C-alpha cells in the first residue's frame, strides 16, 4: 500500500491544493481541542507536583521543572497524539471509508487516478507539516496552564516557576518530542487510511472501521512511544 | 469494441463467472442483463479492472488490458467513462467541479477551455446553469445526469453504466436511457449497460448479453429477446405482471 501512496502524484497542483485543505481539516481544526487539553493538562501537572512536594530538601522551582520536563517529554507529544488519534483517525477513516462504500474511490480508479496516492498522500504530508506545530503549541500552552494554576492557587511566584521551567533544559528533548510526533502522525494517518480504504459493506462497516482505526492507531502510538524512548533516550 | 475471451472469476473459492466469451460492439448500446446475483456487475468490474479476472483476456480495440501494468491501464482508463449505480459523485465538489475533475487531472487544457467543455457536457445532459449545485442538492435523476456528464467529459471511447435506472421513476429512467443511447450513437462509443430493467432492455438494447449462473446464456437484441424460447430468458422477460399481461393480450390478438 505504501509504495502506491508515495508514488508521484498525477498532478502536483491537485496535490498541494489537497494538502492545504488537509492542513486545515486535520491540523487547524484540531487547535481548539489541543489548546483546551494542553492548558488543563499543564495546570493539573503543576498542581499535583506542588501538592506532592512535602520534603523541605526539594527546591521551590521543582514544580516548574517537572511541568516543563513532563510536558516536553511525554504529555504534549504522546497524550496530544492519542487525542489526535481519536479526532483525526476517526475523521480520516470515516471520510475514506464513505468514499469507498459510495463507489467514489472506484470512480477515481476508473478515471485512471491513483486513488491511494490522491487521497492519502496529502493527509500524510499535512500530518508531517502540522502535527509538530500542534505539539509545540501544546507545550507552550501546557506550561502557561501550569503557571496560571499555581498563580491562582498562590502556590509559587512567577519568577520561581519560570526559573524551574528554564532549569536543566535539554534542547535534545525537543528533538525527541518532535521526532516522536512525526512518527505518531504518520501512524495515525496511515493506519486510519488503511482501515477506511479497505472497508467493505455499508455505513455500519464504516463506523466499525472508524473505531478500529482509532484503537489500532492508539495501540501503535503506545508501542512506538516505548520503542522510540528506548532508542532515543536510553541508547 | 471490447472483446472478452474465456473470462473467469471466483471469490473465496466460489466461481461466479465461467469462461465468458463476448464482443461488445462499437457504436451500440450493449446490455448485460440477468437476475440479481448472476455475475453481471462482476463481469463489468472485471472488464474495467476493478476486479482482477482469474483467467481470460480483455481486449480494448485489440489492446490486451489483462497484460497491462498500472500505468498502461491508467492510460486506457482515461478512455473509459463510467456511470455508477449511485452516481458516485465526489460529494465535496460542486456539479461543475465533478465534471471538470478528469479534465483538470488529465488534460493540458486552459481554464477557459475546461469551462467551455464542462458547460457543453452539462448542457448535453440538460443541466445547463446547475454548475454550482452540490451533489446533495441534486435529485437522483440529476445526479445520474451529472454522472453521465462527468463520464463523457473526456470524450470516452468506452462508456460503462451500472444500473443507470436504479432508484429512478419510469419517466426519468426513459430520459436517462435516451441520453445513453443518443450519446452512444452520436460519438460512436462502445457502451456497456448493466441492467435488469426490462424497460431499458426494450428502449436501448442494441445488443444484449444474458448472464445466468455466471455463464453466457444467450445473446441477441431487443427484438429477438421477446420471442426467445429459452426458459430462463422467458422467466426473466415476463417476470412482471405487466409484461405477462402484454403477452396475453398479444396472444389473444394473434
């Protein structure tokens, strides 16, 4: 399947046009849910860390540091990708699945269009381009959420929180997070496209394919997360 | 002309087409008829390559489709227009964009030329001025006509219609049938229509292939089918009370 997907598009103009539409559909339209999730996620991480800090030996800036490291290393790339697996994965599987059961994919094939390439490549390109943007956006909002939560709860000062966020910052962690995001984006779109493209039957089967796509993408993300962490952080 | 030689197809070990030999003639409306589940759609889908035949050959004007690779098939397919049972219009595109799509994808025509060709095709199917409608805003008959406009946009040499009248009222069915017949004769296309509608058979059946139990059972035209002595054809043709009544009236007169 992937060999056909990555073939040269019939028309580059169509490819770029569709890629922009997909960036809007699977990227820009996901901004609200990513913003909401990230802000509350950061707030909860900060509050939980602050509530667990009983030892006087731990410096005050630990809250900021833990919020920063857990957000960059795990929460933004992995949790946001799992959220996107639900939103984008079901959307991709049901869109392509509906095209399959209504014979729109057959119509493309009859015209001589490489339907896999035409439908899936713009989605994969859009995920490659915009998922990292979403994750960087999520990281920023998560840390902002942590700061707001601590400020409202009067648990620390802005200066100490910022000191924590900047402490022990390792730029490689950003590379690691964005690398994971690219792999997760590819997994979400390709797995969901596969389930949608090869669906057989009617609308009920499109629904089932959509569910299978979300479950399989989520499992693939968890496994890939483990393997990438082993390879990139521990090797 | 499309020539099918010794075509066989099975699914999960169950054979659905048995060594079909047939010639679909140029400039004629060739019908594939038969009861549901006898292999009509499978035969058509094998011919256009949506299903891969297990054995046999398909020749599009002596060009062997079965031995072609993906890119060669893609070239042949640009000469094929297909009208699907449910029209299969791209629902994210307007009527006009649906018709324009193959032109934009496969030709080097300018925007103005594409617009002229699109308007011509829509006019040809009596849908002038409906360019900006979405498929969801069109009736079943209109969707079929848009499907025909899209199918003829590239000036196809071969036109396939999968049950073009399904879900349409008798009057609209006649409009669609006439359109298919006129376009076939006007542009000298090899048209293949899959149907089990006897009205269509009598209206446009220049050349008819009757499929029964996955086998070529009979071939003829709309005149000879009425008097065919084959029991399977007789039960198919005179399945409805309406046709039975006509037959009894004719027999009484005779």
